C-alpha cells in the first residue's frame, strides 16, 4: 500500500517515458552474452530497463546530455563541465542513516555519526527512488571499481538520472576496461541516486526532505533530496570503511605519496591543515589524495580520481590541480564569466565549497596503478591556532593512537560568526563522519600495522607559533615543507630530542632550514609565561574532555598517552 502510493505520487509529478526498446550501452560494443546479463541484473532492482538506460556512457555523450537537460550546465574555457548541485552544495551528515540489521548491528558505532534506520523505512526510500527513476526520460548507469588492489576491490554500480552524477562517478571510481565491463557480473554494492526527488519526512527515521541511507545487508545506498555528488563519493568510502576492517585490512581517510626510492608516506589531516598541499610534492609520486587501504602487502588507493577544492585556486599556487581542470573534469558550483566561460575561482557567491572531480591520471606525477609498498612514515597534521603545539614531534605508538583517535585541529577566530577566539575541533580518526566501527577499532588496527611494519609516526603542526591566532604568526609553508623533507630524508630519525612539557611530546632540537626557536613553542611564545601556561592547559583540558567519549574502549596505555593535566 505505501509503496504504490509513493509510485503514484512520483508518476503524477514526472510523466514516464514509455518506450521499451533494447538497452543502450554507450561507448562499448554490445556483447551478446554480457548485455542480457546486465539487463537482467539491473531489472532485478525494479528499474524499467529500456532505451532510456545508458551504461558507462562516453564523456562526450555525458556532456551532451548534461548541456541539453540540466539547468546551469556549461563548458568552461578549459573544457571542463560546469554543473550545479542545486540547493545542497555540501554533504548532509545529519541526514545520513545506517540500516539496523542483524548482520551488522553489533559492528556499527551507533550515535551521532551513525543513526539507525529501520529496514522498513529503507525499503520505502528505496522504492521511492526506483519509482522516481522509472519516470525519467534518461537514466545513467556507471559500473566501476573501488580499490586498486584486485584482492580487495569491490564492484560498484551507480544508477542515477543526471549526466553530471554519472560523469562525477566515472572520475571518482576506477574505470573498467572494455573486457572488465563485459565480465562485470553482479555488483557488490549499488548506489541508487534519486537526489532530485525528496524523501518523505513522515517516514520513520527520516527527519528532512534529504535522506542518505546505507544498508550493508542489502548492499545498497539510496540518496533522496540532495544532488550534491560528494554524497556518492563518501558513501563508497563509508562502505569501504566498514568492509575493509571486516576483511582484516585498515581503511584510512588520508593522502599518500611515494618517494623515488619507493618509500611511502601517509598524511592525515582535517580541512585547512595542509594535507593536500604537503602531500603534493613534485619530487614524489601521488598514490592518492583522500582514501586508502593498508593491507598485509602495502597501500592502495580506493578511488580512481581526485575531488579537489577550487576556492582561490590559481595556476601559481597549485599548478597540478589547475591544469587537471580540462575536458572530462567536473567543476561544481563555480562562477564564470558569461562570454568567455573563464572561471572565477575567488567567487564564493554560490558556495565556498567549490570543487572539481577529475581522473587521477590528470595529475602528471600520479602513480598508476595507485598501489604502493608498506608505509615508512605517517604524518598526523594539525593546524593549532592556540600556538602551543610544536611544529613537529615524534610519537610513540600509544601517542599515535591517542592523537589519531582525537583528530585535532582548530577553527580560527573571525572565520565564522560568533567565533572570537580559537576553537578546538576534533574529528575521530581524522574522518569521523565516515566511521562505521568504533574509533578505537581503527586505532588498534593502526597500532598493529605500525608495529608490524615498523612505521614512524609524526605530529606536524602547520598552525600558529609565537602566540595564538591574532598574536602569533602562522608557521611558514616553507618551514612545514622543510620538516616533511627532513622526515623523508631520514634526518629526523637521527635527530636529538627533548621532552615537551604538558603534552609529553618528543621534539627535535634542530631541523634543517627551520629556525630553532620555533621548534619549542614555549621558547617561541611572545607573551608572558602565565599566558603560555594558561593556554596550553586550556588546550590539554579540551583534549581530555573530547577523549572521554572514547575512554571506555581505550586501553590505559592510550589514555595515558594524552596531555598531562594537573
């Protein structure tokens, strides 16, 4: 009864395209064997399979469909497709739900990140999405892979009604060869994206017109009420963040690069810490910029592309990203000059979260296939606006777990209304919105990997020195780069270290091309000793208050590795 009502509602608002012709697989020869199998597989979802459906369409075809049918779509002066994501220009974490199912209920870290949705409510959302897609005159399917390591990769199917979404996932997933597509078979996970159509707020567990829900048992994700493409990207990561630890390997929200000698480094950091900038080293190969898995044999990228912020982008500051914006890339919510179609990357009138999605091979120094050896160094990046964390510290395994679970950085005064002084921000495992298991599980797996592979872990602060924001100065990028260079060269493995007070960190006494004074925040502080003591105690207490949420599952060694508060 409820499903048929949903179907009637959608049909009344969106008249159905009635043709029932052979499915069209654009860009690939129609294999007599694979085509019926694909059509049969797709029909099992409830989707009407006819000539509306385009599977793995070519870039040109997707451009044509977007320009013809999607308001706001144009081609930029550099050849990228400019698309609009509608009212939503960012993710909607408050509307994310995980289905409460017998097979996974004891695995999931339930709470503010993972809110429960009943199986019945998910079924209603699913049927609403399918009913909507069945009214569309065009439906796009993209079959691709998540994970470059064949042993662990999973097959992802995306079903959507916007060419922009299909092109986006063509860039973000690993693109199959013609042979791989013909032998794709059943997907391991399916995303049903009907983001143009709202969710029913009267459905139990749904609190707004937007709903992003995942069922691990049904191996499906349903998107309603948001056209922001990043929901699909992070949905895939959420799935991998559940499946990979279940398979005994560690999924990570990090960037990754490789040196000339094959040495691999992982970089963790929240927005504004310099993760993208510091991992984009012209002397090192880029394995990936955001999502990875650490296995028994090494590290692999989950994605086939990059999703870069473009606000204030310039060829001078980030030439690799700037030059990756060309035919085949997708620019989201940017503003452009009407006549020339030249993008103004400084314009924030639509959103500050302007972005570009492009295949990783658009980056000149990308390593493809995106697989590397076991990491030798892990860098935990923070932007401390209180001015009391050192530019670099070497962490013990327990400290590494503590700071990994904490995921600290700071908001800067003046960046948001009402923020008059630095505010601490914590995101567990440097990616709390995407966690499925309890943060301690990821931290314990990290510690095991570190011990097995003898990895060095470093805390690198790219924030303030000499005082808090407003009094001190931001640590110069050239100094942060020099610190990363010293990590990679092995210099910091041989350095002399001293203990740093309240946080009980080991800090080097010297780093090449970095002023000695800034290495110890207590020496660099320009204010009084009382001000310094008060500020560092304040931050230490904030760490403690945040960690209380995880203390029930943390070991005494991890808890003791935090700052010492009197």
